[in-house]
C-alpha cells in the first residue's frame, strides 16, 4: 500500500502539471501523512519536512555542481569547445562522412570537460549542424548523431549525474568517475561504428585534406583544451584533489585559458555566464533538496524492502536482476528527465542492489548510462529537444535520425550487463 501511495501521489502531482521538484515535495507530504495516519512510524510535522529539505542541499560534494556548470559556460564562451571541433576536423574531416566522425570525437572530448549533456549538445549542434547542412548531410540523421554524442557527457568524468547519484546512493564519486571512462568510450565507439555504416549512403563531398603542418598547428592551438581532462582525471587518480576540488580546478582553468590564452572570454560577458550557471545550479539543488525529503520517507516507509520482495524471483541471478532493473529504468526514462529519475529511483533501487551483492559502483555507472539514454527518447528527451530547436526540425524527424544510434547505445548498455568486468576490471586498475 505504501508503494501505491508513493507512485500515485507522484504521478498525480506530475499529471496536473506540477514541476518535478514540487511533485517530489507533495509526494513526501503524502507519504508522511499516510504513515502518520496508519502505522505511526512518523508523526506529521512540517518542521521535519523543512529540516530534511535544507539538509538535502547542505552537502559538501554538491559544491561540484555549480563549478562544473560554470566551467562548461567558460569553455563554450572562451573558445575551448570550438577548438576541439577544429582539431577533430583537421584529422578526420576529409574522410567520407568526415563531419560525423568529427562529431563523435568532439563529443567524447567535450564530455570529459563539462559533464553536462545539454550544454555539450547545444555547443556541438550550434557548431556542426550548419556545417553538415551546408555539406549536404541528412539533417535528421546529423541531429540524431549529435544528440547521441551529447549523452556521453553524463558517463565520462566529470559527470554531474554521477555526483548526484553518489550523494543519493552513498557511493564514492571518485570511483564512479573512474569507472565511467571505459563505458563512455564504448558509447563513442558504438555511435562511430553506426555512423560508418550509415555514412556509406551519404552522397556528400568530404572536406579537403590539409597538410600535416596545419594539423599540428591546429592541434597545438587546442592543446590547452585537451589538457583539462588529463588534469582532472590524473588529479583524482593520484589523490591530488577530490571531485569537488576538481570542479573548482576546472572552472579556474577554463576561465584562465579562455580569458588570458585564447582571449575570447570577455569581462563584459562574465556576469551573464555566472548567472546562467547559477540558474541551472538552483534548479538542480532544489530538485536534490526536494528528493531528499522523499528519499528519507521512502526509507522510513520501508519501500525498498517492498520493492526487493517484488524483485525476489530475480535476486538469485544478478544478471537477470540487472536486466529487469535496466528495463525498468529505460521505461521510466522515457517519461522523466535525467535528474528526477536519478533522485527518485536511487533510494528505491540501491538497497536492492546491495542486498543482491551487486557492486554499487558498477550499478551506478550503468544506472547513469541508462538515464543518459533517456535524454534522447521521446516524449521528454531533453537532449533531443535541444537538437530540434537548434536544427529547426520536428521531433519525429529527429527521433527517426537518432534511432540507429539509440539502438547502438542500448547495445553497449546490455553488453555491460552481460560482462560486468568491462567496468570493474579497468576500475581496479585505475584505483591501484
């Protein structure tokens, strides 16, 4: 009955158009009222709800969110993103379907800089869609490729989604970051191979080949952008700084490079960039705070135990249990955005994962990857909507274009379900 109250109250609030954060708060109030009236596990008290709300946002690792968002703003405005695209263009732009390979390479590199799927997709779409349209590529397919490349950002470190999951699930963020490297690269490889298969039918003229001297010059210009992921990952591997400190390093580094090296970041634009990062941070923090109210009541109401009982037929087979949970997350991800899905399902599924003896870091990586895939599935599909807005195409056209790449990403997801060592073995190497 408690599970029904949780689901019905949440869906009812969302169904009448209530914003997700307020729907989570409403769900928490409904759960507290139900528990107070039936079991007596907790007395209804608005002050407790307010305290839990404040405590949800009062978490040191969450400081990484505004700084990584600010770093992403500085990168786009300071010319780092454009130079990454230029580097990829210099090396692979002359191949058949070259702009598609540029998209894949740029998406992987930018994913290791910002950690935000929406920000990366918007930057890539603004830079590459006009070029691909002018070169004669199918715009729907090009948009689908860019969208599927953008969702690599939550998987490859630094990942804002992994920070939120780590806090909600009490899992090491550093381990999540390092465990996401190989799966993120596999996602890039999967869409690259898919593009190679599709690009054989593209009748477009490749970009002219440039000399090796020009390639090296362009690569040297983008060297400062390439140094950032090395700095962040190396710093965390060798214990120089925590993920929260890495966010500050990323923001300061991208500001310094954009302002004093590339000189494309202007003092006059700083206020707007900081304001944009602040607004996004406010949305994320409000969601996290509201979700922590529901998460506390989910624990008090013992909902994870009820869910574990529902999944008990699969508990003896870890792979089958993972398949069931991944299918559930795929379904939920079509209706909810990335952050709400993470915040709602983490406190429900993590006790099941721990009871079944599944590595929480391994589960976290697949969980985040699955939620990232939800960003390109309609009807919500935030990343897909971003691409539609930039390319000025319909959702139907964009979904038709993204479908082959969506299938490739799902293939990688279930490949990792079948072979957990693809995630766990590199993680042990990174941590050694």
